C-alpha cells in the first residue's frame, strides 16, 4: 500500500535522513523528474503542448541508487523495446525470460520506490510505500490535511 502526499509548489521538501528504500544511511541523492501534460493550444500552423516539469531529489543508499536508476518505469519501457528489437533480429527465444525480469523490476519499483503522479498547478502529488518513512516524511513536511485521497500540506 502507498501513501499519497500533496506538496505545495515553492515549499522545499524535507526528507528523513535515511534511504527511502531500506532506511539505511543515505550516501546519494537520486534525481526524479516528472513532466505532466495539461493541455494543447491550437494555432493555424502548429500545436503547442502545455506541460509542467518538476525535479526532486530524494536520499538513497549506494545500493538503491543503482536500483532506483535502472528500475525506473520509463527506463524499463525502453529496455523492453530495445530487447524486443534485438531478439527479433537475432531470433533468440529468451524474450519471455527478459520480459518476466522487466515486469518483476516494475513491480519491485512500484512497491518500494518514490513515484510522482502529477505536477499540478498548485501542488505536486507523490506517493511512497506506507510505513515509518512515510509517517516521518508527512510530519516533516506538515502534511496534516486530508483532501480527497491526498495528505496535503497546511
């Protein structure tokens, strides 16, 4: 189960001094960037895509720095496309094993990693696994109000 938080834009995010994945001592800061498309503007000869981009950094240990980097869902999608192309050309029949690894990686990331769901106009919606880390994160960032399915900042 995951807890969703709503963090207002302009507020700095305070993180517990532990790895998000395993609660070990953090050694690195993992970058997470999310782009949310919220509209299209139509002109005579072109279309402009309106989007919001948010980049955050969260603490991880050395082991999970590599895991979080490799198992990000967007990267797993690219791995799947590349392996499909390579296995189609070389005609290797191990594609099922590789795709099982990719699905397992995705499920592992969904269970343990940080996910930014939406970059809204006034807030950032992110989620993390339920537990002591999430409780400490919520108290550090004053996420006390329940609004829909989010714990929002005051």
